[in-house]
C-alpha cells in the first residue's frame, strides 16, 4: 500500500480547529456550501475505535470539478488513517498477548505451588504407608526365621524319634 513517507503528495490541510473527524466533517460541509447546486456524494469515514470500525455516512457537496491532487490527497489521508488504525490494532494485540502471557505465568505459578503442596501432603501419607509396609515385611522376615527354626527342630525331633528303635 501507500505510505505517507513514500508518497511525495501532501495531504489536504484543514484549519486548526479541525482536530477530530466531526470538526473535519463540519469544515468540509462549510467549504462545500459554496457549491450549492453541486450533486451530493456520500463519503465514509472510519471511526476511532481499535480493531472494529464504524462508518458514519456524511453527505458532502462536491463540485463536479475535482482535481487529481484532491483525490490523491483524500486517498492518502484515508491510507494514513488506515495505517494508523492498523498500528493501533497491532499494539492492542501485543498488549493482549503480554497480558495473556502474564496471566499464564501467574496461573502456572499457582498450579506449581498447589502441586508441591499436594506432593508434600501425599508424601506424609506415602511415608506412613511405607513405614507400615517395611514393618510388615520385618514381621514376615521374623516369622520366616521362626518357621525355619521350627522346621529344624521338627527335623531333629523326627530324626531322634526314628533313630531309636523300639
């Protein structure tokens, strides 16, 4: 597209009190009153809002003699306005991304904190269960040792009983 820097044609200037679109419209209407009998043309002007656009249809009287410079100037003004709004949209999107990234970081930090808190609580329960398991295994080992002693004693008794003939 065209940019203001690339195009040497200067845009049309309005008086100092034409600071916003409504003032510009009023000034254009004032300038067009000189051409009372000229046909009316509808001109769309985009609004000031970021990524959405609203269009105000304003009837402006334009003379039949419009120069190429006037058309080029008006087109350049529209292009500059469009580029400015695209910059605003880009800035809005960047701000939105930064806000989302910050929110994601905060949420991740909260999830991580909660996760470690749960690990800590579950660690206590797991530790108790592991202690019970190892205590049970220790009792089983003692019982197996007692059983092995009993078997040995029973074998000796059996051997003693079978060793003496009746």
